[in-house]
C-alpha cells in the first residue's frame, strides 16, 4: 500500500436556494439539457491528474442530500459507482461534516478533501489541477479565490464609512482543499457558529492560515435567476 494520500470530493447539495425564486432547489434547475448538479458532478468525476488521461483524481465524490429530496434518486448519476450519498444538514457546514463522517472508515487522516458547491457547475479541470498542484505539500491547505478588480467599500446603513484596501480582499470560491482530519476537527469544533460559511473560515477560527490559489472568474455560484444564463454562456465558451 502506498502512503500517497487519496483525494475525495464532497459536494454539499442540501440547500434550498431561496434567492432563485424557483419551484425546486437551484441544483436541480435545467442548464444546457442537464441539471446544475449533473454538470457539477460530471466535472468532478471526470477530473484527471494532470497529464495522465487514465488517472481520475477522486476516489469518490460524496454528495450531501436532504433525505426528503425527490429529485436526487431520479438522476442517473446518483447510481454512479464513485458517487456516495450522505445526509444533508441544517447549514452548509453541517452537510459537509455529514459527508466527512460518511467516509470515516475509508479516508485516512492525511487524505485530501476538496469541498465544492453543488451550485458551481462551471468549475474547470484546470482549476482543480492547479489547486492540487499548488497545495499538495502545504501543511494547511487552501482555497480557490478571486482578486477584486472593483474598489471596495465598507457600508453602514446605506452610507460608505471607509474604502477597503482591495489588495487585501479576495473572494472565496470552491473547491476548498484540506486534510481529512484537520477539516473534520475544525468543522466539529466550530459547529453551530453562524460565521462559518465555508471550510476555510472554520480553520481560520482555529488559528490556521489557509492558502489562496487564484481561480477563474467563470467559476460562478448559481445564486440568482440571471446566473443560469451566465453559466450557460460560460459552459459554451469553455
Ligand atoms: O446557499 P448557498 O449558495 O450558500 O449554498 C452553497 C452550497 O451549500 C450549495 O451547494 C447548497 O446546496 C449547499 N448547502 C447544503 N446544506 C445546507 C445549505 C446549503 O448542502 N443546509
């Protein structure tokens, strides 16, 4: 047995997506003939280690789903041999922790886990490979992020109170990549804290400094109705 760490993907897909104002959770909305979630999962399942066409990156892709979700069992991908279904939780962090616990008998402490939002269907293999290439020897791990090109303002009650130094502010994307045990410990210790809106924030709260790897601006999170048109455009361009 080699000591090389395995790579696992965890996809929290138990959100409701109220801001989409749709009749179903946003991960099941149609996008170029498939659901958003099918695009996301097919990108993760087909991701290959750079330059080795036969070497899939992920041992398994764990998808956290609400137990009353009627849409998931209808998708063919739910039966894929490398897809594992875990129970979703109340908040995003609960869904991720549930996914981690689901593979505790298969994952080693120093295996890498890449957490990726179900609602980010435009993630590219190059982005996943860049994240892994830059972080595989990192003691903490890190995230894809985007620099800010706009001037940023701090605002209170609709009035600007200060300008923020934009060189110091980045937008957090996914995947976010951390070691299995460190991520599990961080999410367990910070459970219930409303400030934990991504994996990195759980580690930051424990005093770690996750790295950033510059991502692509087309790795958008479907949040509002107009984002579907934008995602369609990006998928066609890619
Ligand atoms: O709502 P938001 O866009 O921030 O959700 C980010 C991701 O977290 C989505 O993929 C959503 O399905 C997931 N999520 C989850 N469990 C929750 C809430 C959100 O898996 N309780």
